[in-house]
């Protein structure tokens, strides 16, 4: 019971809508994980058919499809549902996944033999609609933004957005937060294209300052631009 209460408290801490442990017990993600624990134990015992039966029952009741072969750590939380997690996926502790996420696989003939699905380290957050595909590694405390498509390894602590997913810069105080809903700050200044323009603007200002220092602030003829 102590482990159960600790898990429910961990979920409640990540969902401001939850008002009590008993309310968390009604979440489909909690039930899907419970079915998976049973199915995974049967899978490891090589009772594959029974494991599949548990898997299908859990999917029917929760709309969450977790293959019984997937390995999942402590305090895993699926917020809402409609999530697909493949057979060789590996998920660390304190991972949060939002609705409509796929941890998908690749052709068994490609990549690492026997490993087709992603590996998520501790503390990863994946926003709604994101697709994490192939035998890639997502580093500790990385955040995957909503609707991002990730097909390459993600460094520790990175925030990935877009299609294909690209790393975006975040402020230190934002990065230091223990939890970020939906895996990315909701502000236009964190868009990679906006950041590229800001970086170019800063570089232009630095070049102008250096040129002014070299010319003593005078406007040389060479700086006149046609048009």
C-alpha cells in the first residue's frame, strides 16, 4: 500500500486537476499501467498468449496499448489516453506521456537487432501527439513538444519541437523546473525559427559595433548599400 500511495502521489503532483488519490485511481493511464504490470510478468514467464489477452483487455478498457514486452520503470504516468507503446520500448522512472503519443518501431531488418523502439531515460516528458520512432535514446529530463516527430537521439535535458524535431533554447529558470506540462514552454520565443532570427539579429549588431570601433564611428563609403 505504501508503494501504491507513493505512485498515486507522484501522479497527483503532475496533474493539477487531481484533487485526491482516489480520483487518480480512476485515471485510464493508472489502470493501463496496472494491466501492463500483470501482462509483463506473464510475458517474462514466456506465457505470451496470456500476456496478449491481458494486453487486449487493458486496451479495450483504457484505449491505451502497451505491449506486454515493454519495460517500464517507477511512477510512469500517462495523462489521458490513446497512447501506443511498442514491444522493445524501455521507459525509465518518473516519465510522463500525454495523449496520442506513439513510441513506435522500425523495420526489424534495420537498426539494432531485436531493438525497434525508443528508450526513454528518467524524467522524460512527451507532449500530446508526439511520435518517437525507432531504437533511439531520449536523454534524462528531456522534453518532447506536442506533435514533434523524433527520429534521432535526444541529448540529456534538451527540449525538442517541430517536424522533424529540433532542439530549442530555453531560459535557465524554465529548464530548472522539475516538471513542464506538455514538455515545452508555451511561448513563441521558444520557436526554433524565431530563435534563429534573434541570433542573426544579435550577430548583425555585434558586427556593426566592431565596425564602428574600427572606423571611429565614422560612416565609410564602403558601408553604403545600393537599394
